[in-house]
C-alpha cells in the first residue's frame, strides 16, 4: 500500500492524483483544493516518494515496474474501499504509470488525464539515466538545505505561489535517493505502443515549448495512432509543469473533462 491523502466528500465521484518523479502528493495542493468541493480527491505518494515505503533492493532492479505494481494495488484498494472507479490525473512519471495501467487494467479507471506524461523516446530516456549521478548530487543539496531549495524554485519559477514552492521543497527532501540515482522515470517500450493500448478515455495535456516532453510533435504522433480513446490539449507557452505554470487554463480544461466523464 502507498500513502495517500484525501479531501472532499467520499459520497462524490472520486478523482485520484499521482505526481511526477521526485515530487509527492503535496504538490497537488492547489488542484485538490480546486476540486474537492465537487469530487472526492485522493492524492497518492508514489513508491519511494513522500510518506510511501522506500524501495527494497529487489524493487530497485526494475523501479518503474515496481511503481506500476504499487499504484495498481493501491487503486484496487481505493476502489474496494470507496465503491467507485476514479478518474485519474497523472503528471510526468505519474502519467506514464497511469498510461501503462490504462492499457493493462482499464477497469481501474473511469477516465484519465495525463499532464505532459513521461512518454520518452529512447534517446530522451537514456539522457535521464546518463544524468542520474548529477541529479543525485543536486537532490542531496536540496535535501540538506530546504531554504536553498525554496530560494531556487522561487528564482526559477517566480509565477508559482508559496504553497507550491514549499510543497516542491518538501517533496525533494522526502524522495528515496536510490531511485534518483537510477534515473529511471518511465517504461522501456516505445511510448506509441503504450499509448495505442490505452483503453479508457484519456486527455493528454502538453505545451508548445522546448521544455516539455510531448509538445506539438508528440501531439501529431498521437493523432497518427488513431486511438479513439485519446484526446489532446495544448496549453501554449508554458513549461513541463503545465498545471503550475498556467493553473487557470489547466483547471478550465480539467473541469470540462471531468464534467463529461463524471456526469
């Protein structure tokens, strides 16, 4: 079981949130507050993140699949506990995990939103692994000096509010450093194969800048798949953290999608 936080009325439709690499459930604070007057919102800490269990040595042999298994088991528990099937919203690595499960166990979802999911090319996937040692050293600095971490994100992302800055810093302090050292953030299959297998209504949100993972080129490739379950939205002129960089546009898009799925 993974750690999770819930807010809102359990009688309402359920929305489950899953963060990206080195983040945690607390980074969803603004979206959870936006949704929890209409939905029952559950934010999960991925394996090795937040307050969830650390990786065992065996799990680190295939860290992404270990995350998929842990998230699957937690979703099954939540569905049994609350008696309803959720719409899931995942960012980056969280979006990749949900994407795999939406192909292998679609009964876990009423629908899906993936915000700039970690659907990576082989070259991009190898870049993450090649940069893992540098990422580990940077992660150690952030973990050892929270004030520096907050100052760093305030400088890099001035549009973020203080809640998001402190949530980001807390997440960096809580992540399992052994995962960071692997550089593994996604699956090894071609992302087009994973996307083609998605069997639930799924909205892919990205932007048109160089700092995103999907972008306009990825959107064009998604359309070529002709998977009728996949819809796309581009939020212009923002970075990989689409939700945090333009929350008003993101919230409007997600509100409309949830209203269609959870009538």
